[in-house]
């Protein structure tokens, strides 16, 4: 009983060890790799999503500030302000002065109505005057009663109201509520944007101050994702201008990310990511992996135990029966030493040796073994075997039948031979040969598309290999509609040891196959036809001729020239013809790429694959014709000319806007380079030069017809300032804008 129990335990541990190595170890490795990959994927995805969201909200905020800057510049460039400066020192009873004051208050009110703006006022440097959207008064009254801020904030604000200022921002400060004003007039903490006028003056006449509501700015930068703890906009010193949410990166396992502002290099946008929230799915996955591993550990133990019990019962029964067995031939009992498995193994070896049923089983497997041995014999792995029973006076020849699928449906008159259910075409052909060939024949499949056929013939019949090939051709001809068939004729073998040479010779003959339809025989005669050779590469003269035809748009002549060259290779090998066609296709692609940008590598690869699948001349010609039609579609000059005329008209109407070449290239589904070349052909000027000429014509008009300064004119015609306008003006006009105005206004 103890031995029985020990054997069962050993079987259990064998089964469990196999289960552990083959299943549990891969499961553990896969779970660990999955967990590590998921954690890294979540972290990288969080960084990417955070950066994308921060960039989105920062771009929105920067766009708002850019619009605010533009509005401030437009207001300071207004004619009313210039007029008011001339009469600013006049008495308050000056009617013209009062009209301009009210006009400026209306403009300030419009500026105040923008999204982030809570208040806007004009601070006059040379006069004791402040104008906002509600009132105009002296500076003392304004800052003491109307616009109440602390003395510390005044000390920080007033230095910004001296010298040249181009959109300078103050630090945050609080505007105190005044009971005399409306309750919503000054909603609390703000930052101020200060711009001086005149713009380029070191001693400006006035300053435009615009208050930005920090609460609204906080809403602008806030990200409503649960894994983002907080966002903030900080200056160079790291001090928060405004923040939304919590900004304590050390409180938990958090991560800090920063994106610089595109509006001003003095600001950055910062966000704090809660990694614990993001990694919650990963922690869940780790728990599931542990549970998954534990479940399969228990399952494997239970299955191993049940299998050991079930397997050991017949093992014990077999052992008990064999122990009582006595050899009737030798008259002795088998030794019973060793464990149960060793005893059963010794008994089984002896029984299998003396059992007649084994012979009958092996006899039934002879055909399968014979085909296997024939395959190994043809491959040259050994030279003897059951096939050696044939006499030495019989010679043999190996014929290799190669099947190739058509890329197009052939147009034959015969009806298609139905494929036997569940059989391959090679199996169907082999069965037909066995039934129809008038002599002994051995068949085996050596490659997925090769059927080797060993035919027997008398030594005196030297022409019998060709005759055997002709017989095979007649037999397999009905299958030529669904497959192109090539028969390679090997050399004659005088013995079984030479069959591998005959097989190798037959495979070599298949290399000389052509592109004819139906069934083709490849032997010494076919090899002699191909010895003359055919130039499978285009000459430099042919390449230049094809390129010139393409440039002259002679697409029909291009295809006809290729067909003429192909007609000269009717007897060439299929490999040579496909090499020639690949060279032609390469030349066509290089020519088409110079003018077209809408093709890609996968498209060109598909063309070569399509060409390589062709197995007949008709398929080659149809394939080249299809490729020619795809690569050389006729252009539509009228449509293209109209499209570029519309683009030129748009540039003339919107010359003061941002006009990127990528925008119009995407609109016409072109690459930027292709668009630039086509624009030059259709319009007559390069894209950049055309925009510059249109803008300079408008700039010259402003120089001669208005008294605007160079910065104002540059802004009007689409440049950022005089530093952008002057080099372009000098390049095309040979002088600066100021000299041009002086010369033509004399």
C-alpha cells in the first residue's frame, strides 16, 4: 500500500511539474510583462495627455492675450487719441476736447467688454488726467476714490507707468470695493497689462492700462480631469500669477509638467498630475494577475491530482496483469524489480517485439513510408531504402511539375475540372497521374508548389524522358485553366543513388520557364533557346527616351515602346522578363514622382507585387497597361489653372493675414514642394515672391497717400513691424520705405 501511494505521488509531481513549467511559468512572465507595460503605457499616455491638454488651454489663453494686445494696439492707433493729445491741455469747456473724451470712453468700454478684461483706463504722463470707460478725472481722485488699491500696490504699479512699455504685465494686486461704484465694477484680484503711446517713444504721452480678472483667467487654465490636481501660470521667478486647484507636488506621488507660453517667454504653464489616480487601473491589473496566477495554481494542483489518480489506476492494473504473465516461448517470468513504470516498459517492449499485429500495422503504413523515403531520396539525404527492389536494367527520370496560380482568370474555352472535396490541386493532379499514366510512376510532393514524378523506362529508349513529359502534359492539361503548369525534365538516372541528381536537374530546368499559357515543357531544348540571352535591363538610351516621352506627355507612345521591347523577348525566361518589367516600372515611378506627390511607398510596393504575380504574357501586358493608367493619368489644366487663379485672388484680398503655403497645399491635396512648383507654372512668380509683391504694392500706396509711420504701414500690409518690412522693401525696390516716400513726395 505504501509503494502504491508513493507511485501515485510521484505521478502527481511529474504532472504538476510539467503543468508548472509549460503553463504557470509563461503565465507569470506574461502577467509581469503586461503589468510593467501597462504602467509605462499609462505614465507615458498621462504625460502626453497632460501636455496636450496644457498646450490646448495655454494656446487658448495665449490667443486671448494676443487678441487683447491687438485690441490695445488698435485703440492706441485710433485717430481720436491722436486728436485728443493735441487738445489735452485745453480747458474742459473745449467742445472738441469733450467729444474726443467721450469717444475714448466708448472705446475703453468696448475694450472692457472683452472676455478677461474688468477695467481699462488711459493714464496721461504729461497731464493730470485719467480716462476710463465711466469717467475722466485727475489722478489723485481716480486712485483714491474710484480705483482703490493699497499703497504697496500703488508703489508696484506706478513704476510701470514710466518709460517705453509694449504689453508689460504687472504682478497680481487687489482692487478694493468702492461703495460709490457699481458692485461689479472691480471684482477683486487682477493683473494689469500696460502699453505706452507713442509705441517707440522713450517718453510716452500716455499709457493704456487693462486689468485682467484673475478668476476668469483661472477658469481659462483650469483642466477638469480627475487625474490633474491643479494648473498654474507662473513667471520667471516661479511665482504663480494664477492657479487652479492644488499645486503641492510633494503631497502625494505626483508629477509636475511645464509648458512655456507662446505669447511671452516670461510665463510658463504648469500642471500637477496625480499618478495614484492614473495608476489605479495598473494596481487593479496587478491584483487580477495575482488572483489569476493563484487560480491556475490551484486548478493545476487539482487537475494533476485527479489525473494522477485516474492514470495510476490502469497502470496498476496493467502491472498486476503483466506480473502474472509467463513467456510461453522461453518459459521464464519477467523480473519484477524497479518501479511500476520500469516493469511495464520491459513487459511492453517484449510484447511489441513478439506481436504479429505490429507487422500488419507496419504493412498498412508502407505507401506513406515509401513516399516519405522517396522525398528524402530525391533531396539526397540517403541512397537506399524500400525502393531498391527494382532491377538495375531500369532507368528512371524525375519530372518536376510546378503549379502557379494565375493573377487573372484565364480565358480558355475548356470547362474547369472540379476540385475534389478537401483535396489540394497537387493531390488531385497526383491522383489523376496515378490513374492515367501508362506505366509505373512514383509521386511525392517535395515543395508546396512542386510535384515530383519519377517515371520508369527501358535503357534503350533514350528519347523516353521527352515522351513521358508529353504524356504528363496531356494528363494535366485539363488543370491548366486554374493553374499555370510547367514540367521540368530531369536527366536520366541509371540507379537510385542518382535520382537526386535527376531531381536537381529538373528543378534547374524550371528556371528556364517562360510566360506561355497552359502547360510548358522545360528541358534541354528550352535551355538551348534561352542560351542566346536577352537583355533584361533597360539601356541608358531607352531610359532617356522614356523620360523624354513622359516630359512631352506622350503617354501612349511610352506604353507602345515598352510593348515593342517586350515583343523582342518572346522566348526569354520568365525571370528575365520580370526583371525587365521591374526596370521599366522603376523608370516610370521615377518619372511620375517628379510631378506628383500623392503616391506613397505602400502604393509602389503594391505595383511590384502585382507585377510579380503575373505568370503569362497576357497578364504581363494587362498588368503594365493597368500600372500605366494609374501612374500617368492625364492632367486637367483648366481646373488647375482656375484653382490657382482663385488662390492668387485670395492673396490679393487678404494680403495682411497669415498666408502659409502648407494651408493651400493641403487644400489642393499636394505636398508643399509640388504646390510651389505648380504655383510658379500657373501664376508666373514663386509663391513667396508673389505675396511680397502684393504687400509691397499696398505699402507703397500707404506711403504716398497717408501719413502713417513705417510700423503702422508694416502692420497694415501683414508684417510684424518695420524690421520685417524694410529688408523686403529694399530687396524689391532698391531703397528703404522712408527714402521712397521722400523721393516721391517732393
